[in-house]
C-alpha cells in the first residue's frame, strides 16, 4: 500500500459583520466545535462603523453528538496534521488577500479563540499576513512553534501589540498555559495579559477595551 496526496479546490465559508470600508479589519478564528456564524456574534458590541469583522470557518465540520443534530467545525486533528495546517494557512492567506488587495491604509487585528489560537499563530508565523494586533484568547502557542519559542516571539511580535486573554474560571485553563504566559512576558515585556471573571468564552467588555486601544 502507498499513500498519495493531491491538492483539490474546495468551498470555504466565512461570515462578516460591520462596515467593509472600516478603518480596522478583524480576522477572528473560532474554537473547536464552534461555527463562525455564531462566533461572530461575540463582536456585535464593537463600533461597526469603525470595525469590519471577518470570521472564517474551519474547513472540517462534524456532528457534535452522534450522527445528527448540532454541527461544529475544527481547524485540524492529529490525523494528517501537516497537510491540514498547510490547508488552513493557505485558506487564511486567500481570505486575507481577498479583503486587502485593494486596501492600503487599514489596521489589521487578528484574534484566535481556544483552538483558533494555534491556528492564527501558525498563520502569522508561516503565512503572508501583516497585522497590528494579535489577540490570543483562551489558548497557547502550538507545539511546533514552541520548539523555539523565543525566536518565534522576538521575530513575529517584536513591534506588535499582543494580548493574552483568559477567564479566571476557564475550565480548560491548565498550568502549562500560565507557565507559557510567564515565559512569554520575559521575552516580550510589553505583553498585555488581560484576566476577567468568567469561563471559556469571549468577554465583550474586554474585547471592547482591546478594540479601543
């Protein structure tokens, strides 16, 4: 038996919210088992004249329970992880170019939530995206970027506004998350760490604070 690969076009789905001509464009990547259609509603409290939200949906969907009912999406699994990573980087690059090819004076904010955090980290590390703010919400750098964490942070984020955000009651928060934050702060002293009372969710007040800075 031999394993083979080939690249084939496929249809991706994304949702938008706000003013397409806004001065700031957000690319926001949802967490595991979520859908962009619902995730984007977390951003409806922002000034939608000044902000345009683009929420790509991960390419793989599945039933959350059994064989029917609610559907969620995932950026990748452990199966064929490298091709899946490359696929979502290419997908995000294409979406970025779709909105930025005719825009020069615009600010770019990139936000990843939960499983969306490693997705956006890999994108900014290996993609073709220029950005102003990176918001890592309820997640940490993926293992493949952690092998040389200092190099990655210093080269990717040296002059970028960078935020780590999490809720005190986040049920998925682990000791490794907290230790990574401490390591991160040693390399990037201007790192913004925002902690709020809440669980594994987007806090709209914190989101607005980040938007206004």
